[in-house]
C-alpha cells in the first residue's frame, strides 16, 4: 500500500493502492479502502509512483478501479498523468493484452 506525503495530496484521505510491474506494464490496483479512489487521486498516485518506484515514461500504465475494471493511464514525457483511455476489462490478462495492442497500434 502506498500513500502520499501530507503536503502532496489534495485529499484528507489519499488513495490506497498496490502496484506491480508485469513485463513493461505498471499495474495499479485500487484497494477500495475508505480513502479517495485512485481515479479521483490519479495525479498524486502517478506522481508518487513516478517519484518512488519507476520511470513511468518508459512503461505502459493500467489501473483497476474500485469497480474492478481495468483502464489505461497515459503519462506525459515528464512522467505526469496525461489522460485516461478505455480498456474496459475485468480480467488482468485481457487488460494486459489490450494495452499491448493499443501500444503497438500507436507505436508507443
């Protein structure tokens, strides 16, 4: 579980999440605790992961929201949140396959 330093987040209860890296994809899982959702705290979640764990500019990023649905997270060249994009899968393997198809299509 990861949380933010008090000065960084704008919510009194920041998102609680797990991360893992599978091949070249960072998978963020919302733990669906009492805090803010990953969706609503995505800017801080991405900043935290980028600063603490890995260079997100060189990875694909997906997240599973509190509804157990995987979607994609685009990260800009500075490693900051840019936008969400639809994957709309509940199965991790299908989500990973889709994000790889999307990356191959857009050559990223």
